[in-house]
């Protein structure tokens, strides 16, 4: 059996298709528990902030059942240290060639047989004014827009069930528009303050 790192994108997309589910009330708790594991592994003093983002962070939202976590670490924290510590708690390091460090990504819940348990994506970055947090907050405060986004995801799943890149690209216009509205309204909410 091939390791995940040996599989092509097409093989990975077949093994891990786009799945959209109803909101799961356990997601906030699962995020909180995982946040504690990450803080313990990395060391709270090395972390600027941790946020749950993505559709699983929005109550009532249709979502891929993957908990997205934004982990902002201070710039003095070495990438090798982060990789080692995250692997120690069961994460798979996923190099991002289009987003070089400090954007590092980790996955959990993925096996050569398919999904196993709760899936997590941890995005590690330096402190910043990250769009994902504005997008999340704006959808939370605008349920009609969140509903439209859920409907869009259901439609796109029909087209891109086995093409994660196509699915992500097809959502990007909506995400950009909403994020811009959010940043106009919530000016500077996530600008790091030290």
C-alpha cells in the first residue's frame, strides 16, 4: 500500500473526496480539546494566538467535516521545532510549495485507507491580519450569507467531489468578496498587537 506522501493529487482526491455535512455541535469541543494538545506540544509561550476558522467554526453551517485551526507562532520559533512537535502529537507535515514558510500546514485524520477519526488542518503562520478570521466573523454575523455559502458548497461538491483544487478555486470569488466586505466593516480587528 502506498504512503500518502507517495500518492498523486488524483489518488489523494479519490481517497479523500469532498464531503459536505450538516453542522456537528461537537466541533467546538473537539477544537478546544485539540487546541490544548497543540498548546502543550508547542508551548503556550511560543504561541501568539490560536483560532478555529472555516465552516466548522460557524454554528449551523454546512461544512466539510474538517476542523481548521490557525496557529500563529512568534517569529523566533523554528520551523523544524514546530514540525517535530506537531508530528509527535500525530500530525502529518504537508509542505505548501505555493505558500512557503512561515505558512506551514499539518493534517490529522488522514490514513492510506482514507479518513480515520476527526480530520484537522492546522495552518501555522506568524502573527498577522489573516483574511480567514474576517471571513468567519462576517458569516457568523450574517446568517443569510452563511446559508448562501453552504448552498454554493453543495453545488460545487457535485462538480468537484474528487478535485479538491477545483473545489477550492471555485469558491474563491465568493470568499474574496465576503472577506473584503468583512475587512471594510471590521477594520483591523485582527491586526497583531504586542
